[in-house]
C-alpha cells in the first residue's frame, strides 16, 4: 500500500503488498497515525519504554561517533534476534538516517528497532519538525543521495511528525518468516 506524493514514496507502517484481508480498517489506520501524538512524551535522551524482547531503543549523542555507535548497536541487536541477513542493509540505512539527523537537526536523537512478523522497523527520532527534501544530486556532489538510497534498499520508508519533532523510519523484510512472531 504505497502512493507517491511530491516525489516521495509514502508507505503506511503496516507494510506494502498487503492483501485486502490484511488491510486495517479506517479506524485502525487513523489510530496508527495518531498514536504517536497521543502517547506520553518521553525525552529523546532516554530509551523508549518497551517491555518486549523484540524492541530495542537507544539514545544517541550529538557527535560524529554516534553514527558508528548506531551501526554497531543495530548489528549486535540483529545478531541477537538471529536476523543477520538484514544486517548489511540495516547498517547502511541506519548510518544514513543518523548522519542526516546529525547534519540537519539540533537536539537529542534516539534509535529504535522493532521486529514484528519477520519485518524489521527502524526509526531515528529527532527534534526537528521539517521533513527531508528530495533533491537531484550533482554527479560530483559528496552528498544528497540519502533518500535515493533509502528508496532503493528499504521495503518501505517514511517520515512522521511527532510531539517532540519527527521520526524517520524504514522497514526491511527478513528472509526467515519465523522471526518476531511471538509479538503482535
């Protein structure tokens, strides 16, 4: 279930390619869109409060070494969850999102991972409300290709405004559908 608007691929968090039977009702879709705004605020310099084995959250410092730290955290967590087949792609995309957050925002950052029904959801939260802007990168430019990389490698991705700023997220599908089935 993906659409294109203003050059961005907008994908709903419940996944692309769902059958009509799997598509949530209008009320469920609205609740999913507003649940972030209704949830109690938690500062970004603290982990998100989760109580399951299939969720992980880490605050990140505003320093260049946070990119390397984020890559290591993702790789270690995916190894713990036994979905190492996603590690290379997730590591590259997390690196891109954290780098962009450090370059284009101010304030705290938080990295969140969820594994549900063989789908890895990765989020990078920051305090800036402005969404990313897609630009055509010059062939000699050193930057400006992050959204293109995200669009090519992620199964789904997007940006959601929150009460504290915004969350950039992407989703990857694991090869082995047994992973993450303990949680809804």
